[in-house]
C-alpha cells in the first residue's frame, strides 16, 4: 500500500485526484456491558458492524481506516483485525 503525506492526500482530493482509497468494511466487533448488574437481555453475540473511511494502513493481520484527514493529522481511526472482517473489503468509488 502506497503511503501518502496527509497534506498530499487532501491536496489530491481537493483537485479531484486520487488519494487514499475509500472503503466499506463489514465486521464483527466485541460487545461490552458497562453496568454494575448483569443485563438479562445480553445475548453474548458479536456486534455486526459497518465502517466506512479511508484505508490508510494494512498489515498481514489488520487494516486501519480513518474518517478524517487534513494537512496536519488524521482522526476518528480504527484498526480492525482481519479475522473479524466478514467477506471482502469493498472499495468505494470516489468522484472528484
């Protein structure tokens, strides 16, 4: 995966040129219970989750997606283990 400076990505996208690819990932996330008492309705299943964003990193075992990039930094990112991903990562068309 080609790495871009954050500023290059934003300049490219503003000019209608490619930057980091936009993707949709469907995956199973862990669930947490943040109460003092056991919740009887809790089913113990993973939470089916959809994430959309810029694919900025990929390793053998993970992918990293962010929803915000500017010339100084990225934000609202998540690294998802590939073992949690259902199916394939879907690349979205981004028009200039």
